[in-house]
C-alpha cells in the first residue's frame, strides 16, 4: 500500500507508562488492567457493559471526540505475545472506529476473543493498520485520575 505525505509512518513506538501521558494526536492509549470487572472504561461512553468482553474492549463517545481502550491481561499473562495481539486489536478498533464489523477483516482484526491463540497478523492486517495510522483519535486519559491501586498486577 502506498502511503503519502504526513500519513506515512516508518515505525511505531510502544511505551509503557504508569502516569498520565501527554499524547500526540495520533497516539493511542490502551489501559492494561487485570480483568473485565476491574476495567476502567465500564459504561463510559454510554456503551453497554458486556460480560463476554474477556480480553479487551474499545469504546468512544457519540461525538467521536473521546476514545478509550483496555485489555484484560489476567488470562493472557502466561502468553505475553497475546497481550500484544489484543493491544494491536483494540488499537485497530479505535483507529478504524469500527466495532464488531472490524472482525470481518480477519487475522488479528478478527474475532479473536475466543481461540485467540490461533490468530496471527495477516498482510491485509498490516495494510489496514497502515491506512489508519494517521487518524487522530483523542484518547481518554481519565483512567489515571481514578482512585485505583497501581503497581504490579497480582494473579489469583
Ligand atoms: Zn474486537
């Protein structure tokens, strides 16, 4: 895929932060939280809270002026690559502003909530992410203001 001008990216930087970051307009913030019940998004953005969101979710307000994403790592910590896969998946949800329809794209964009171990990045996934990389999605950073316990995630 040929990208032009300011939308062209040569690389992606992934950074772990434990304090509210100052985000660039194209940055995506994904909260890593232990599990769905301890998620930060909750019903924010007016989205229905679904019990079957086992590995992550992305949501945004109706005006599309604020976006949020989180990945539930408790069931993924024995396979760290799966955390990266779900972060990638939620980032694409935010970048494309597609909900379940994104899953039709397959690969890591597919419905990987169940059977995630068999999901891999496809050439089309790479082209899709490249096409949306430059999209500006103001991210909700309010998760850092919530009174929550921070630090290493403890497993049961
Ligand atoms: Zn999804």
